């Protein structure tokens, strides 16, 4: 007979482990269920994921986290999107903003209207109709206004923050909610002979930790899902050949810009993430095209201020486990898969894994239908994000290095090829199931990478073009005027830092 799960064991701390622990402590601890997290201070964390996307706001609200308290605790700043430098030709730049472009008209996406009218006087670039883009270019920030018809109502935002400070912040909340932390390193697993499920974990000092549901947050090691349960890794390095990163923090740069910057180099790309107390920098690269020493030198030659620590090297493979839930083990974060942080999706995938686990939470019977649905949904999430990241590399005219020549000419997944072909003809974009990136994101990157459609949706011709153009010009002017009234991003952060603590 099945019964409610009474013991949840989380293996590994870091961002994934403490996000799971904080959520479990708040929503799964009913007084009967025990939530335990095992981590070792001797095992370091990757800690490069310091930029996020807008759904992180939902997760923090889910946990009842006050925004000001969170930003003070993590050294955080606001993020309105990502500026891409050098991705199409090596000399270009474009902005992938959060939120919307303009306003849809009679069921037609705004970008379709813009495609028809873009050559007219006063229409300008499509970024002029993105609230996040307009505000970011001014170095300003304010949350979106509540009025749905206000010029900046389509603005969306996320955060930059110190991932290690975020994990510590969540740890405090989780332990306050009753989560038990055990210091130790997992030496081996004990499995049930009949079911193959993990029954207990044996730590290196001999302690035995029993559980019923195990959540693997052990990072690239994937101690439970990969090693114990034998779930194989699906390698995507033929599409995403970057397999190394070198990261270094530097002194804070002023002004603190409200966006991430991703600058393409000959064998990879460089991130720049502004925080209140420092700037995060790193170079993601292909070891087949650039040595570790040369990568380190390239990164240090392209930072704005002096380093505050020694550069740190990381190795990885792009891809995911064939399943994220096997038996009574569910993997979150790097234990389940890795996609380079080009679009800041790592923390979002942890968040998705947690929310879908809660939605499909099992009893001790561990029904197959729940596992299969979880694996389908999480697999679709990873696959769609994979395609979006490949787009940045493949849609390029760069011909200045073997790295870019390979990516420009390689065969891409059929799912991405269909997206590109549909957009190239008449600018059409379709969002499938619950894939992460919405139409405006695909439009921003497609246009930013130089994919200009041959035409537009013919239904647009049913609208009065002159009247439509006048309305669009007024919209552009209204956004610019509203953005000009906003405070500087740094001033907003200074006020938050000086405000009284909530807790």
C-alpha cells in the first residue's frame, strides 16, 4: 500500500540545493515530513550563474521574499535584458530585451506591423518599441507601471546577483522553516534490490541517511541520477562546442548598467554581469579552438577594472540526462543537464524542475505516469532552450575563425531549422507547449543576428497603413518620454541599500 512520502533528502547545496530546500521547507513540511539536505563545505560550487530571467520574480514571490531584502543580501542589481556584441559580423551589437515589443493590433504581433512599416520616416528600429530596451539604453530603472495602457507597461525585468550569497540567503530561510542540514560527503548509495530505488546514502564517516524521495543537486557529478541510477548523458557538444569557462570578479564599474553584456570572441564569448559590490566576468570557449592559458589572457585583457581574485577555470559538456526522474531520484540543476549561461537560463531550469516536481509530487508508489510526464516536460524545456542558444551561434556572418565557420555551416536540429525558415519567409514565430522563450525573444535574436524576413504576414495589409504608422510613431515618442523621467539604475540600488531591513 502506498502512503505519503515522509523523508525527502536533498544531496548537494549550492543554488540548486538551497532553492529546493527553501521551497520544500515552505510548502512540503507539514509537520510529518522530514526535509534533509546533505552538503560538504569541502566541495566547491560552480557559482557562475549570476544572471537570471523574469520568472525568478515569481519564484521569490512564491517563497514570500521581499525584493529589497533579497537585493541587499545578494549584492543584486536589476536586469532588463542582454546586450550582444559582435555576434553577427564581429562589429555589430543588438539588445535582447525582456518583455514586449509595442502593442499587438487585432491579433497581429507588433513585429509584423513593424516589418511592413519599417522603411517609413520616423519608424526607426524595433528596439525603440521595447520598454526594456528604451529604459536600458538610458541606464535607468523602474518597475513596470500598473496601468495596462501606460507606455512602459510591457517592461519586464530580472536580476543579477551573487549566486553564493543567494544560496546562503535561501539556506537561512530553509533552516528557519525546519530543513535539517547535514555536513558530510556521500561515499556510496544503498539501493533496494526489488525496486532499484535508492534506500539510503552512506557518508564518508559511515553515517547512514535514509530517505524515500532523493533530490540530486550534486552538480556535474550527478551522484544519484547519473552514477547510482545509471541514467545516460545526451551530449550536445556537436551543436554547442564550448566546453570551458574561465571566470574572474573585478571591482565594481560605474555606472552599474541594468543589463548583461555578452561579447563574442574568436572562439567563444565573454560575459559581464554588474553587481552592487563587484562585476562578474567570464569567458566561455571551445578548448578545441583556444587553450586555457590563451583564454585566461584574453579575458584579463578585456575587463574594465582590476581583478579582485585569481581567475578560476571550469570544464563542462553541453547536454542533458536522458531522464531527469528515475525511480525515486529527481535531478535538479547541473546534475540533470548543462546549457551555457548565454541566455541566463540555469537558475530558471532549477526553478522549473522544482515547480514541476511539486505539481507531480509522488507518494511512495512512485507512479510511472508522474515520472513520464515530468521527464517529458523537463526534456521539452531543455530542448527548446538548446535551440534558442544554438540560434545565436548559427545565425552569423562571421568568417574570421574556424570556430565561427563551423557554427555557421553546421546542420542544426530540425526543430530550430523550422523556426528559422518560418521567420525568414514572413516573420512568423510560433511558441510550442510551455517553451520558455516567447515570440518577442525569438524576434529580437532573429533580427539581431541578421535574419530579416523576406516579407510579412499578408493580413497586415487589411489595416490602414497610414493610420497605423501614425499610431506607432506616437507609441515610440510616448515610450521615450516616459523613460526620460525614470531614475538612474544606480540611484535606485542606492536607495534600496539604504532602506531599513525587513527582517
